[in-house]
């Protein structure tokens, strides 16, 4: 067996660590730009980190205009802001969009390359500036991945994958997630479970380290997601969710995701549906589509989410899928595309866009055709 596995060099996991950010950042940078969004500012989640940076004597520029599914013009604005500040490091605080934007600012602010120049795999040429990431959701795992996803002016989601995008430090503070609204908690948690599942079934880069991380991530996430939705102040459950999301991030950055993500991308790119919710909508149809090829692996995962499952691999596979559907339904997220204003007329364009996501579709347990995509979208309309 041959495989490679890459990971972030330094990880801090501690409740309250955002209030200590300055002491962790000071050895790495003196004039950072901190990237976040206005919603987190309004929620009061950024102030403790900013206060800590100020106390440490750092001259920090706050850029709070990050947008969901980062549009390329907004990423360029952030790069320009970093250059004007003469920043010597980058901090991303927020969900996947803030962290993905921070990664791109760190690799492009002192580079002659354009954003478009680095689309795809291993296209980054210039050295990266120091980079520190703090997630505020238990979902994307972006704090430990080498991936950034942006939305082009044509509403197409494009991935940028390069080991340069791994941060120097990931600071995970579960306390930042306690005030998350239930819909965000649910959708981001489902996103993390999808990461674990798809890493486990990757047909090209599945490896024993990602498998172990994916199994533990799925155990933590599946056993806590309903709890954090129903009792959002449960600190232990919040900690387990953030840990599970981080482990799933490490799993899928080394054994990348498949058709759930490929089918979800058009929902975010065209209709601006949050990434986690897009994944939750497409999870059931893709699991059922993949079952003929992935029954053995889904049967193994059934022992985690439905340990009482018995019978053949096919029966355990069914138990796994049914249990995942039950968990998703229990979180209360939307289950139909029509609930989000998508109609039958939109499906052909969505299917066409999904077919462009070859980067992730190639990893899927079963080949997806345009006709398959149409059928799966129709199933959840």
C-alpha cells in the first residue's frame, strides 16, 4: 500500500483560546489582516480575538466584508486591503468562507499571480505569508485543509488545491460555536459528516489514516449533532462537534470528497444556498445512488452510526443510509429543493454545472452521468 498524508503543523484545541489569540500570533506576525464577516462582528465573536491582538501590540487591520461562497471580486478586494495595510500575516476567523478567503490572501498578496492563475491543482508559485485560521463553526474543516473554493463571476464554484494553503496554525475554540443558530449548527455539522463519509469511500486516495480519522469523526459528529441542535449550550457536545469536524477535515484533505459535493456546488454557485445545507440536501440521493458500489464501506460505517445493524452488507448499507437520513431529518434542515425556490426548470442547468465538477466527481464510488444528476436532483425537488 502506498499513500501520502499531509497535515497542519500546529493545532490548538481549547475553549477560550480565541481570547488568547495575540500570544499565539505574535511570534508569527506584527501587522496582520484579520478576515471575517459582518455577521460575526454583530454576534460579538470577533471582539475577544481583536482585543487579544491589540493587547499583544499587533497592528491589526480588520476586513469584515467576506461573503459566503467567496465571490472572486470580493477575494480580490481582500487581497488589495492586505497590500494597502502592508500586512505581514493573515488571520481568518469564521466559517469556511472566511478561512478560504484568508488562504488566498496569504498566497496572493505578495505574488505576481492572479487569482485565476491558481485555479485548480498545485498552481501556487509564490511563498505564502504566515497564516492562522480560527473556525467559528463545526463544519467545513477548512482550518486543516489545503483547499479553497471560490465562486466565479459566471456563478461556477472553482477549487484551488495546493499544500501551500495549509495554515501555520489552526486555533479551535469550541466556545465560538455555542451561539450558532440551529440551522447553521445543523447544516455545518452535516457538511462535516459528508466529509467523513466521502473520504472513506474515495476510490483513488482512500488511505488508512484518513479512514481512521473519518470513522472517529463520524462517531463524534453523528452522536452529537442532534444534541447541539436541541441543547445548543451543551459545551461537551460542542467540543465533540468541533473536534469531529476538524478530524473530518484532515481526512478529506488527503482523501477528497465525491458526488455529494459535486452535486451541491451548483446549489451554492447558482442559488447561493449555504454549502452545508447544499450538502445535506444531496446526501440521501447520492448515498442511495452509490450503494451498489459502496455497500461494503457503508456497511462498515453502519457499525458507527447504527451499531445494532445486522445481516448482509446490503442490509447494513441500508441501515446506514436510513440512519443518516434520520439524523438529517432530526436536525430540522430543509429537505427539498423546492423549499428553497428551486423548480424543475432549474434542474438541467444544475446538472450541467455538476458535470463540470470533475475534480470531485472522479473520486466518487460510482460514475455520475448528466442523466444521473438530473434524476438525483429530481428526487429531492
